[in-house]
């Protein structure tokens, strides 16, 4: 059964790759993310819209998903769901991931800082002022 | 002991404020003169720069409104009230330059919103208002720091950095007014 052996080898390779990725991905720390979030506060708040949309509930939300917020055309067309993976990509370089976004910010280059920030955003959604 | 208990630091603050005005004026002149360079900035690059300027302009309008709220709150006492009005004046200058530059580039500047949301329920004292303002100013430093590398036109990047410097001075002085170390870090991010 050479075919089965190839399939098994492929499955093992995928599993190993996935485990390597899982190990390599930084684990976010919401407490550290609190400090990093201060960088966002020229334009964002958790519980109300400003120059940028509010962040309560952002993890799991569709892009351009805050009712009543005046998103850019680019963001309206992005068709993303904000999870840890997409937020990580976006926060690394917003204009690169969504060209034309009005989030004209070069991004957070440090993967650990991005993980911390995303952990903070996730945790913030479960307590005041979001709840 | 607060910042305003130190006469020598008050003198330093006044000196800094005067200097910040001079820096911005220089940038404003650079933005509003010699616009042939900007006029020649083409296509996508200009569109990207207009987008950056308009995002900054929107944030500046909000800062103006925030200081207006603070000034009218009845919570700020002199000389802190004067400080807030001075900083609001800087943000008005920033907004004016940003708006005119967007127009020079052929774009449409964003307008100020009719109404801004602020966390009014949490602002009960002068310290609350100063903390809120300091949070906005620190965010502004980070926002300009994140915007400066994106400008296609290096003159605009320079002007953005000039505004960044002004926001950083606001943040430091607000922290000192709160009795906090004015410059807690060697690098901003």
C-alpha cells in the first residue's frame, strides 16, 4: 500500500508542522497587554467609538462589524473575522493586510507584544466596561 | 508634591511650551510653503499620505473636543486650566496644518464630528481629567510614531514627527502635573 504510506507520511508531516507552529506561537499575557493597549488610545477605546471603532467584543467579530461606525471602503470589503490569527496579521502591519485602511499605523512588530495585546482585547471583552 | 509646587519647573514648562510653539511653527511653514513638491507627489503615494493626514486630523479634532470638555467641566483649576487651553491651542494648530495640507494634496479633509463620546462618568476630579488627557496624549505619541514611517513624502514625515514631539511634551507635562515621573521611559513605542 504505497498510497497509504504516502498519506500517513503526509499526515505526520502536517501534525508535526502544526505542533511546531503551536509551540512557536507566543502565549499572550493580558496584563502586559494592558500597557501595550495605551498605544491604541489616541484613536480607540474599549466601549465607545472614536477615530477608530470600539474594541469591546472585537475578538470573534466580523471586520467592519461595529454598527454605526464609519469604516473605510477597504475595511468594508475585507471580509475578515477577527480571531487571534487575523488580529496578529493585521496588528503586525495594518495597511499591508488591508490596503486602504484608515488605520494608518505601521503596526506592532514584536510577536510577543501582539500576542499580549490580543490577550488583553480578549480578556477585556469579559469584564467592565464591556460587560 | 505636584508639578505646580516647583517654581523652577514651572519656568521649565513655560520654556518648553514656548519652544514647542516654535517647532510647530517651523513645521507649519514647511508644510504650507514650497508645495510644488507635494503637488508633484503622484497617485497612490499621495492618496496614502492623504489617508494618514486625515486619520491624524480626525484624532486632532477629538483632542480639541476633549480639552474643551475638560476646560468646561469646572474640574480644572488654574494654572492647570491654562495648561489645558494652551494644549488645546496646539491641537488646533495641528488640525489647521493637517487640513490645509490635505487640501494642498488634492484631498478632502475630514470634518470634526458633531459630537464626541468621552468617559464622562469616570471624570470626577481634576486628576481624573488630567489622567484622561495624559492617556490621549500618550496614545497620540504612539499614533504619530506609527504614522511617520508610512508617509511617502519625507517632508510630511518630518512634519508628523514635529507634531509627535509636541504630543510627547504634553504627555510629560500632564504626568508631572499629576505628580508622576514626567518621562518614565527612554524610548516610546
